[in-house]
C-alpha cells in the first residue's frame, strides 16, 4: 500500500502538466531542510555529491567552518516509536537551547530542553480504532524513544532538574555520545527533559539542532544564543 501510494504521488508530480515544477522544487527543498527527504545512491559518484548535504542524513555532529568562520556544533534530537501504534501523529515536540557558556578552548556548554506533548484527548483516543491506538495500551498512550545526540567530541554531562522521567541510558553511535530514554505520554500529557551538553573543542560557531520531523505544525523550536550568534533549528 505504501509503495503504491508513493508511486502514485511521484507519478502525479513528474507527469507532464501534473504539477507546477517551481512549486515542486520549493516543496522538496523545504522537506529536505526539515529532514523529511533523505537520499542515498548506490552509485559512488552520486553518493559523493550527496555527502555533507541535508539530503544525506549523516550523523556528523558538527558542521564544517565556512570561509573564515568557525566550526559549528550540531545537537541531534530524534524520536523512535517504541510501540506498534500510530499515535505519533499526535506528538508535538519543542526544543530549546539556553544558558550557553563559551569556554576558552572553543567549546560550548549549554542546556537543551526537549518538551514532548500529546495533543490527543481522552475522548478522541476512545473513538480511535486499535490500529491507531495500538494493542498494548489501547488508551492512546504515546510510547517513544527519545534520543539526544551530543555534538562531535562532546558529551552529555547530566540531566539537570527533577523532571520525574525515566533514567537516561548512555550510548555511542557513529562516534557520537547519545542519551536515550523511553517516554510514555498519556492523552493530553506533557513532559520536559533537560540535558547539560558540552560540545567538542574549537566549535565556536552557531549551534544547529537536527531533529525528527513530525506532522507539519507539530514541532516548535525556540531561539537561543550561542557563542557566535542565534541558535539555528
């Protein structure tokens, strides 16, 4: 079914007279920046061109310095559903980076706050089929794994504040330190998790946050200030 739907959509977009090419390119560019469109090629020359772009999806943890600029740290905030439900449609995410400290070695230390909210009401959950709510709970509880990736050569020093949530599990993925926890949100519930993050040395550039995209309009990122200016989301 998913393959048939994808085939139909792409067919409509690429057929003669099916869509405005300029609008299609604009929509694809937006999707790429939001992490909704990733591309991999089995052809080495094509993959070399994709490497380092927003299309590649690489876990670098840092952005290269521009002309005369500084290397910039990248914080990753990713969600991985831990149940066979479709309730992730109702999950809203908000990311804030604040309390930035600029250190003599060029590293940055900051607090990252991730807020997850279930926009599903108990009444709506009761009316949804089991295919959506899942067989495990059946009450609309959203279960997801929250994975926070520290910038390259950095780490997560702790989780300040008593957020009352489950413990943090430390992992390493592609050389990046990861703080993982499993979250369960009942309908209408909100939970905020805070992380004390340290970047690698000589990462004086503005901070970028890469995150799992949700339903359009369900994600929010508040601005903050890094050592080199506004934090980008």
